[in-house]
């Protein structure tokens, strides 16, 4: 009996440390006490790892409350871009919205007023006032989804023109159609009004290309668009009317420039020359650069 009791004591003495040692890794997984009840032990075994997502059955499952994955391209008509820039049409403003990853629609408006004095031409002292005002619309096509684009459009409002006042000081000379005239003395000196219109105010087809999407697929808010192209306007209009008296070199034999047949013929020929020079602008250049900001509206 003493031998049996001794053997049981030894066996129990070895078993208890082994059981304790085997339970230590489970306890080390948590900084909290082991468990106070069987219910606590069950709850400890059901806790999932702290991560935003986990793999199950070969698929990625999102943890409840985690941020959703990044969305695809923005929905049609969901973003608006507003921009400002500068071009030969003046200071420009634009607004655009997205149709899909290949197309935007864009509206533009331009204006500029500028006056220049003491311009000397053909013996006249000219004061010119530049008045630019236009509005248009275009479709921006991005064949590669971003970057390079083609933009056909229309300039439906066109009031781009120059108004000028001509003055030939008393006793000075000026030329019309390469013929020299002398302005009469005093208040009878020659003066006149001229105008130049870009396409006579008519609508014009535009075609531009450029780089930069004002509504980037990346979701950036700021962009720096650039474009170059032309507006296909009608022939520019040129008009010049003169009044006053012209004389010979000695200031005699004066005639009314508005009614003298020779002076009027030379004036018409001079206007025709101006018209020929300005006809090159029937393909009016457009080179625009600026900055735009876009935001979501729905």
C-alpha cells in the first residue's frame, strides 16, 4: 500500500505542472484574467481579430463599420467645374460638367475692354477702344479618358469689335490709297470714325484641342487646363467714315472730303486694303490657359 500511495503522489505531482504549463499560452493571449465563469471563456473564444477586413472562403469580407472601398468614375452630371483663364478672346470664365469618362460639356464666356491712345497710322492720330464679348459651348472628348482632348464647339454670341476715332490735325498730311491729302486749318480739319468687327457679330464654329481635364478621374479638385485652336468666323467687317475739308499743300483749293469723288474713291480703296489685311482673322486664333476647381453636386 505504501508503494501504491507513493506512486500516486509522484504521478499527481508530475501531472499538475504539465497541465498548468499546457494552459499558459491560452492565458497569455489576453491581458485580462483567465475567466471568471464558463460564459466568460466562451466569449473569449468568439472574439474576432482586430482588422478592417479578413479572408473567408477565398473572398475578402469588409468588417462592419469599416470605410467602403474606393468607388469608380463619378456618376453623370455629378460634378461641376468652374474656371478662369485668358485667351485672345479676353478674360475667360468657364463651367463644365461630366457626362461619362470620355465626355464633358462646357460653357464659356469672355470679355475685355481696353483703350489705346495716340496710335499713328497713315498720318492719322487714332484712339482705339477694344471691346471683346463672346459666349460659347463645346463638347470635350477625351479619347484616352484623361489628359489629351478634342473640343468641337460653337461661339453663339460674338460681339468682338474695335471702335476708333481718327484725327488729322489742322495743316498736317495723311494718305488714302497712297495719295497725300492735307487737313484744313481750324475746325475744318479732317476727323472720322472707324470700326472693325470680328465676323460681323455672326456665330462661329470653334475647334480646339488641349490637355487637362477640369473634372479629373482621380478626384482632384484643382486643375490647370490648356487649349489651342481656332474660331471659324465670317470675313471681318471694316468701316471708315471721314468728315472735314482737305486742301492742297498750300492750304488752298479745299474740298469737303465727305462729298469729293476723288477723296471718296481713295477712301474706299483704303478701306479695301484694311479689309484684306484683317481677312486673315476669319480663322481667329484661340490659345487659352487657366485654372479650374471642381466639386460634387450629388
